[in-house]
């Protein structure tokens, strides 16, 4: 949808609609990417430099019925999207760079690229766009689309953001420089590369694929997050991480979050299932490993972890990563770099 909003301050009305529509689209067409079309509003200040936005608390308090973080985390959403119109939202154009940086970093935590799907500013546009696009480049965003370049015959229908092209203008020059810079970048880091800090590990062939699993409710009715499943095979049995969930998906410092992952093996064997939690900077803040024995092929085993959030842990998004290792830690069979996302409030 284009710029969805609702009066439901919990964000669940739009969240449920996005989940339903994205899953349906993927069920009939798995070859095309899906995004939300939203502007970037949220239910929480976690992950945002909220003090920078001219005291516009409505951006992050559910007023618009939107949770950028929750919507982007949906397993059938392939890339994040935001829009940017500071003149409508009552903050200065320079804060637009903060809006871009904040959302790009949240999307990166969710292991998804971010598209600035629309941006516009009516005053001093070339200088404003140049600043925003330089920030977008620094943050390694996925793409940016100006609102709007218009042909000569269309220009009579312009709004306050319309820019005629051709001929060249200061705005089109800024856009051209940004395009050249973006095109010069080569390659992207893999989403599912196991950490390089371990020693003595032989890495088998690893593949992961998005899959919707366990869409139900967690303990005491809390929402269960399930983001990714993965398969892997290497020097031994093949494993499938069929689901990973946490209940509740948001917790305060000092609270407990119950994390669970399920693994299926192709044959009778033993393995170590490794659960790890990382903050936005990529620092590991927690780890728990389970030794599991598969008594026959096709069996599924669960690894459960009641993680007590340290009182010193900062508010924000945290990523759950899952690995399946041989019983002596020497062989890595599966690694999911984004098995789930938690919010510490």
C-alpha cells in the first residue's frame, strides 16, 4: 500500500494486513520482491534518535497506527521502505539525514536493505537533496527515489515538489552525482555468512531461505516472532532449522524472554544448537548452546533459552542468530545470521 495508516495505536491492524497480503503475494509469485510502502513511523523510540525530531512525539507513539520495525521484520517483506517530507512533519530538512540514518540502521539490524521510496522538499531543494543523498550513501542505503521528476508536457500537473527534466537543473545535477556514486559501488556483503571469529571450524555448504513458520501465539498470549528457517549440509548430516521464536518479542531490562529454535536432522546423530544475541554494533551480548541427540532420521529437536535481559543492556533492536555445529564444535552445518529480532524497551 502507499503510505498506509490507521487509528489503531497498537499498529496491529496494519501489521496484520501487511502480513496477510505479503504472504498471499509470495504464495502466487515468489520471484518478485515485496515491501510495505510505508513512511517510517513507529510505536517506539527504540533505535531512533528521538530527541532530534523537534519534539514530534507523534512520529514514534503509534499515532499513525504504524510500526516500521514490526512491519519490516515480517518474513515476507524483502526490503524496508520509508518516505521523507520534513515540511509536512514539522522538523528541519537537516533532520532528514537523521531520519534516513535511523531507519537504515534499523533495517540493517533486520538484515534488509532500505529504499527511500519518496523524498521531497520545496525550498532550496538541490542543497537539501545533496545532504540527504550523501547521508544515504554513507549509510549504504539500498535506493532513493525523488518525488518527482516530470517531463515538460507533464509539468503543468506538478505539486510543490515537481522538477521538470529536461532541461538540466541544479536538482537533476545532484541526482546525477548521487546515481554515479551509487553505480560505482560493487557487491554487497552476504546476509548469512557465519562469524569469522571462531577458530578451527570447517564450514560446509550453507543455504538459507525465507519461510513463514509458527504464526501463532506464544506463552500467555504474547506474540511469537518467527522470521527465518534455514537448511545446511556439509561434511555430515543435513539439518533444517524449521523455526525460531521468542516470547514476548519486546521486553524491558531485567525481564525474561523465552527463545526457542527447532532443528530437524536427516539422520541419527548428535549436534550442538547455538543461540546467540547481538546488538546493533554487532557485539554479542548473550549465548546459549544446547546439545541434542537425534534418535532417528527426520526427528526434530528444540533448543530453549530463558534469557534474562541485563539491567545494563541498552534499549533497541537485537538480533538472534542460530548455528548448528558438530558435537565437538569443529564443523558448522547451518548458520542463520538473522533468525529473529528482539526489542529491549
